[in-house]
């Protein structure tokens, strides 16, 4: 039993990704404003592969008949931090493909395999932290059995509601969903306070496309505002010099972690 190794499901569920960066930046933003304009780029999707039963993200759009397809949990993770910091928000969610966006229109709860909690205490801790940030009350989270392919007696899951403000704003049409390419798309609510774009840029064809995406996001941030991003290693290199040329400053070099899948940089828009 180890706290260091996280289950594949937990990594892919998005509950772990960027949490340190989100925690830091949302606390920071709460000192600047009470209502933030934010966009999440590339939420992806989760699906349970019928054979491996491992949840993967972002690939579902290439599977014509995905089994047990769920929305990404990343928007809910982001909103859980905003709620915990007492921040109101305008939220846009942008993706190149429609699948993940459509799922986010109806998803009501997040689910993790309860059996993972025995083997990976970190998974349970992240789940409990999410429940606490969202201030969920009894009945809004817990355990239940769900029917699942290859699970004769059903699968025990830990479930938790999506954040209350997300459900309310979605119903009111206040969460904006945009299908578009981050290298060029106009972002809702710009000029923005915060853009979160994790594990998206690595799928662009080359460094030039990643730079175009960075530039497009930079243009739609307010002056001195923030981008949480990870996969720009080819641009950053060993030094932050290139970032400066492109008009960014890494606000906390400590936050650049070796595990690049789970987190990365909090960049601030500065004059080049
Ligand atoms: C691997 S998933 C990442 C999911 C999630 N952000 C995470 O960290 O787990 C990549 C997502 O980025 C989207 N994507 C890829 N290229 C994009 C682009 N040029 N513009 C907008 N979205 C893009 C994909 O459709 C997919 O939903």
C-alpha cells in the first residue's frame, strides 16, 4: 500500500490534474476579484474500456461506441476550487470535438471505483477533498453499486454530485460551451482572468501550433492574468527566457513538477 503511486483511474479521472496549480492560483485570484472570468480548454472525456476497465481520457472521440462514457471531471475540479475560495465565476468550456462538451450538458455526478481506495489512499483523499470543497451534504455523496460490464454483482462506486453552482449556471445557460480550435478560437467572457489548458497542447502537430495556441490564449487574457498549462516543454527548454519573449512569466517555478501529466506551470501574462 503506497501513497505515492496513484491508480491509473485516479490519474485519468482528472481529479488529480493541476490541483496544486489551481489551489495556488484561485487563492491568489480571490485577493484580486470576487468574480472571475475563466475558460477551461480541452476537458476531454472519460470512458471505461470494456476489457481493461481502466478509465482513459481524451480518446473517446476516436471510439465510435464507447462503453460507459462520462464527461471529464476537470470542469468540476476547477469549480470546486472556485467554490471553496468563495469566488463567483463566468465559465467557458472549449474543445475541438463535441463529445466531451455534450456530456458536460447532462453529467450529474462524478464516480470513482471504491475498490481503488483500498489500494490507493491518495484516490480517496482527493475524492474527500473534492466533497469538502463543494460542501456536499449527506445524500449528495456516498457509495452505491452500479451495473457494469464484466462485473457480475455490480461495481461499488464512490459518487459525489457535481458542484451546485455548476448545475445552477448550466441550467441558466450561463456555462458557455464552445467547439473550436484553441490555436484560433475566440474565447467566451474574454478578457479572461484564468485559462486552464492541461494535456491539450501536446496533441498539436508541432511547436509552431503550440505557440499559436499560447498566443491565442494570451491575447484573450487580461493584462497580468493567468494560464495554467503543462505541455510546453519544447517551448520552455531549460530556461524561462523563451517564455519571456512570448510575453509570459512563470509565477512560481516551484510549481513546475517533474510529473508533467499532472501539473505544470502557472503563467502570468506580461509585456514581452
Ligand atoms: C488528452 S485530453 C486532455 C483532457 C484533460 N484536459 C486532462 O488533462 O485530462 C485532450 C483534449 O484536448 C482536446 N483538444 C486537442 N486539440 C485541441 C485544439 N487544438 N483545440 C481545442 N481542443 C483540443 C481534445 O479534443 C481532448 O478533449
